[in-house]
C-alpha cells in the first residue's frame, strides 16, 4: 500500500496534447481556425493571431506552429504542426486587337497554359468578334495550379464596327 500512496503523492502526469493538421493553403486564402486537443491552449508562430492562422500574414513556405496547453495542475505540454503556404500563380493575358466586327476569331494565349477564358465573344480559347459585336470587351483568364491556388487577369479587346457605306442614288450614263 505505501508504494501506491508514494506514487500518488508524486508528480502529476503531463497532459497529452495533439495538434490537428492544417493546410496546405494558398497565400490568398482567408485565415483558418487552428485546433488541438485538449482545447484551451495557446497557439504561436508566424501568421498566428489568437487561435487562427493567416496565410497572407505568414507568407509562403512551411511554418511550424506551436500549441501549448497547461492543465489545472499547472502541468504543460506542447505539440507542433507544420502548415505549408503556397504562392499565388503568376498569370498573363496578353493583348489582342483591335479587330473588325467581321474578323476571324483571335487565338488567345494565357500563361501559364491550361487555364480558362471567359467573357463575351469567348469560344474555347479564342475571341470571336462576330459573336461579341462592336465595342470594348473585357475577357478574363483564370488559372489554377497543381496546389489548387488560383489567379486571374483581364484584358480589353476593341472590336470596331464595319464602316457604313452610302451609295449615290441611281443615275443614267450616256
């Protein structure tokens, strides 16, 4: 019996702390809530504010975040989780036109390749002036990389109307 009593009067066990995984995230993503068990501890590290992680504030790369929990006996334990923040892809739309309202479709070359075009007059990866009609048309290129991070760019394409021709009235020639 004395042995059990001696152990009971000894030190308190350290709390078991487990960090939940987070990420990967894109740098443009909104802040996320961090979690760990047991709840009630404190997070620290780049991009941490309260219990949230802001990828934009942390920057790209791998970030080690530390969670420290202290139980009612004053015993503390910690865990670390690493969050990867990926950069936003760099995209380019290029410039096109001006074109006449009856011109052939213009091929569009967004970079990096593999994105999608949208806007009035877009047919696949071409701009068709006969579909858009005259005016200034904004077209957008959206690209998502292998990490799931997206970026877009826009460019204006001017389509000029066809000239209006007027012919003189009929007249006789001798």
